[in-house]
């Protein structure tokens, strides 16, 4: 839709228009997505995300960018995140070698590689998350106005980029409560005006259309409601706690062991009063994004990227603190323990490049299968016909512009949505593995039908159908 339309939100009715629709059509209260989708509303095209997280793609689209260009934009953003980790650790007093080892870990981590190659707001948010964490720790430590402004700007960028900044704000609130407990309520309140003003100004500057049309509130409100009341959106099957944790640990039990060691290390430093603001800030961030990841079950790699990067940063911070505190005869013991920990992490890290290659190959296979299906659909489905899909309907809508594409009530079935009037004669593009067993049998009984790329194309309204 282009950068200007995204910046001023001219292609969306926003919160105020959504309220008018829900007043006029009560059914829209439960199916607002569908009502806005019929109007080609930008909020639905963004999957309710705030717009600035996709500005890079929006700007590039105006110059006819290719798929490779979009991925390169994401890769550049991921590189900025990696650089922010290194600079932040060095400013926090972490040794060069330790900071470099942490950066190597982050660079190889599959979830970070995925976030830095797939077109989502998560890589941009990762940059804001890292910057705001380090800036906030420096601000609490020194009380310097420049760090207060940096904290507010980074937090404003996070708010304008991704709704997961709710977790970021929650962690910062917890830190402020701890600061008030230690240093007094008045001194804590005095810290707030500078970053608050910078946050507000940055959020408005980055997306004035989101303020004018209320789209900030719409995006955040929808995501909160989905998380609280529609957890099925995150996963159809609930895996066990250990399986979810393994997902967050990039599939390695050794990384889970590191999680335990980090948690013990943080507790010991806190109980012995040897912690610092950097460790406390990133401990709260790790806790917040671990909770968020467990709730949405680390459904895909982008959800795990924020959590695992925060773990690597916290590991570097506590390792540096243990080495700094060591003295006397045992001064080499913490250093040996830290070296052992990073050597232990080298075992799963050595396998991650192959894992990244496998993920890329799976993406390519998925694209090839979709391309086969599109080619078949172009041959057998006449222009102007209506198509019903249970899965990947946005792909069919984009690559079959000559047809009208609708989606079923769930990926589990091929039931048209009751408020959409379907013609008696329409077509189906179905993903059989996603369907329930009952609907798979119904699909099998349809005749005639064709298949390509693992998808089945059938004609509803044909004589024997």
C-alpha cells in the first residue's frame, strides 16, 4: 500500500470506524476481521500489527522491490540487532571476548536467523528491545538525562513496532517498583517525566495516522483480547511444558541447562547484593518474554527470538560480574566456569547452521508447492470464479487476482462463513493435513478433484460433486 498510506493510515478506518461498524452491524463484534477484510482494510492486511514495523517493506514496495529485496531489508535489520548487542555489552563493561562470543551465539541462533529473513516486525522490535534494555539500565544507574531520552525513544520505537512491547513495559514497571522499594518513591517518580515525554513524542512521530485514527489502540486492543480469550489462535494442540521450553531453547537440552545455570547465577548475585542494574533489568526482561513465550507456546521461531537473545545477553552480564567479583586463590574458578559454559554452548551452536539451512529449504519447498497449486488453479479454474480455502487463503488471493477468494470458518473445515454469500457453483483449494478427519473424508468423496503441491482443488457444483 506504500509508505505514505501506511504513515498516515489512509487505507484503514481505524478504531473510530471499527466502533461505527460494530454499532451498525452487531455481528461485527465477533467477526470484525471479516468485516474489515471485505473493505480491504490495511489493519487486516497487517494482521492487526502496528504499521511502523513494516515501514521498510512499505517504502521498498514503491520502487517495485523483489522478494529478495524484502528479505535483504530484514537481514540488514537483523544485523543492526546483532551490532546493538555488541555495543550494549561493551558499554555495560563486558569484556571484548565475552561480548564477541555472545554476538556469535546470537548470530547463529536459528530463531534470530529466521526473524532476520522473514518479513515480520520482529527483527525491528528486537533492535528496540535491546536498545531500550541497555539504555534503561544506564539511566537507572546514572540518572543521566541523555540516557532517559534514549530510553524513551527506544521504548517509543518498540511500541510503534510490535505489540509485544506490552511485555517490555511490564518488565520496566516491575523494575521501577523495585527501584522505588530501594531508593524511595519520590526519586523513582522523578525519573519518569523525561523518558515518558520521549516515548510519547517518538510514538506520535513514527505513526501519526495511528494516533489520529486510533489504530494504536485498535492494534494493541485486538492483540490483548486474542491473547486472553482466543489462545487457540496460537496453537491447535497444547504441547507439554517441557516441549514448549525445548522450542524456546532452539531444540537443545544443553541450552535448557544454561537457562537453569543463569537463573541460579542471578539469584546468588541478588541474595549476596552483588547484582547491578543491567543484570536486574535483563533478568526482568527474560522473565517477561519467557512468560509470553510459554503462553503462546513458542509457536514459531520469531516468538523465540526475543527470549533467547535476552538470555544470551543476561548470560554475558552475569559471567562478567562473576569474573569481576572473583579474587584470591579462587579468582580463576569463575573464569574457568564461564569458559566451560560457552564451550558447552558451542556444541548446539555448531549444529545450528545446518538447522538454519533446513529451515530455509522447508520454506523453499513450501513456496514450490504453492507455486504448483497456483499453476494448476490457473489452468482449471475459470476467471471470475469464487474460491474457498481453509489454509493459506492470502496466498491464493494474492496470486489468483482474477478470482474471488474466501476462507472457511476454520483451518479444520471447509465450511463457508455464514455471513458470506457463496454462489452455488464455486471451487475449493484445500490443505488436507490441516482438515479434521471428518472433513478429509468429505474432501476425498468430492469428484472431480485434482491435486498439486499437496493441495487439493475441487469443484463444488459439478454434476457428481
